[in-house]
């Protein structure tokens, strides 16, 4: 059954500091998903962790069960840093994230790849089912549409390029020596941006040296690769450096940069690559993700018109997704109703034909007539309930669907019960069936 309510919680840059986001981040997305799936009432789970957000989603049988499952997410953070989302808000938020509307750099491209990767991670951990699958697939579709049909990603499109833009405002980059720590997607973007800015020397430090070497080969500057444990030595020769690794611990501290001379440091990692002690050094200007706000605000202003177009796109796509969920739930309820009726029809048909045969020979034509009559009765009797269920779904009237499922309990067609002719014609026992549909987004 495509039933269940999505519940989400996010700690992101709009409400939380870098430290608060770091506090809400778990070891990895797969661990977060597997942990969520162990909680009572959780059928599906998804986690997304980037440098400026940590958020999780669950699908549970009710809004209350979803809230309970996420109750201990980031328990030590102040209330204002944690944003809870109901079913419809979660769906809209996922689309906004994919489109780049929730990013620190409005419309940045990196997030859609991160969302896709987290989607596959959650799928591999068993967290993706009939509710989250279409929800995240739709979000990815919206993200792709936003970037191909609008100008939401023109100009500075990622934290990596925003960091280099900040560096260019603080230092003369042409002819400078730049160090990029981390050869992942963000490091790749920063390295290319430094190359475009005209640095003369580019050093790329990475745990896997071959990956750093590959990136060094992609740029025109005099570029070289060093292992991650050589970062401190490389930093002493750099005029400006950008860090963006997945290291759980800092790769640079105050002692590493104490004798580096005038150096500009921009730390994009989450958790941080550069220890806070670096900020106290006289010759070092240190910045983190929060420091990019001025640049990202400029980009946001430039993209305001495109963002409005994306908002309209999201409204349309959200309506389509919600309608799709409604149709699926109504169709599944209708299918259950017909399945139950079919079981009763077949049982009563066997009984009727058996009695007719006891009264004399029944021809094939007579048998077909009786079977056609039974089919026609089922079709006519269920035509009105079918229309009512579809109308109820369209109007968010899930009470009607639940009532119908109560009345058309499939167990009433079980062969263990006597034929209609041998049992009293009484109503159902009124017990709510286990497959009854919970109202989507009901709070």
C-alpha cells in the first residue's frame, strides 16, 4: 500500500550555525538511515548531510508516530536551530533543496548530486519505499528542470566558487600560490575557479593522491598533488587555501600555520578542517561557510527572478505529486474493495452452480449466464463506491476511504466462512482493518 506520512527534521544554515549543523551530523547517511528504520512505526527513512545541512525524514503510519521517531534528533540544540516538517512541507522542502533554493549559494549545482547520492545510499540501506521513492524522484526532477529551464544557476554556483570569489576580494590571485585541501566535488570546483582566476601555482592535497593528481591534470596552472598528511607543509607556501575534506578531525591547526606568513584560509568542510585556534594568528585571515554570506546575498539578488519562476515550478510539481499520491491511495482502496467482492462472488457462484447442478444438468450457456450475472452485479454494486472513493481522495476525505475499507474487509470473503445461504445476513464487526489508509499530512 502507498500509505504513510512523511515527517522531516532539518538543521540548516538558515537557522543554525556551523557548529550546530556539525552537532546534528551523524557518522554518515547510511548509519542515520539504518538507525531510523529500527524505530517503532518507521517504514521508510532518508538522510541528507552536506556542509550546510543535516536533515532526516521518516515515513510512518501516522504523523504522531513520525514525530515520536524523530523526537531525539539533535536533542542538544536550541529550538530555533531545528526545523520540523509535516508531510506536505517535507515534500516541498525536498524540491526546494534539489532546486538550490535552500542552498547558501542560491541555485548551486552541487546539491542535486549530493541529494542523488544520499537517495542511492538510503535505497541501499533499505530506507526507500513507495512513499519516499516518488517524493525524492520528483525532487530530483524539479532540480533538473530548474537548472535547464531557468537561470537559477548562472554565475557563482557553489560554495567552492564562492570561496574563490571571496579570496579574490581579499587577495590578488593572479600569480599567487593556492592550496586546495580535498579533491572531492567542492575541491574540484575550487581548483577550477582558482585556475580561472589566474593563480600561478596550485597545490592539491588529498588522502588519495591519485585523485588529486587527476584533478591537477585538469587545470592549466602549474599544479601538483600531495598526500593529505603533507597539508601543513604545503600550507606554509600558500598565499590562499581552501579546505573541503570529509575528515572527522581538523587537518590544520594553529601550530601548522604559525610560521606560514600572510595567509588567507577558507574552510568549507563540515565538520571543520581548520581548528578554531587558527583565527587567533596575526598573519592568518580565517573564514568559514558563514563568511560567504555577503557573496551569496549578491548571488541571491541576481537570481531573484529565476527563483520566483522555480517557486512556481515547485507549486505545480507539488500539486502533481500530491494528486498522484491521492490517486494511488484511492486506487489501492478500490482494488482492495474489488478483490474482496471477487472473493465473495466466486464463493457464492460455486455454491449457486453446485445447487443448480444438484437440480439437473447445467449447460455451458447457462453457466456463462449465471457467471455474467454475478460479474454484472459486482460491477454495478461497486460503481458508485468506486466514484465516491476517487472523489473522496481528490477532496482529501480520507475518513470516507477508511470507512469503505472497514465495510469491505477482505476477510469477509475468506473461504473459511459459510456461504451466504447458510449464514445470517448481518453487518461487519466494525473493526478497523490493518490496511486502512492514514490521511496524508494529517497533523
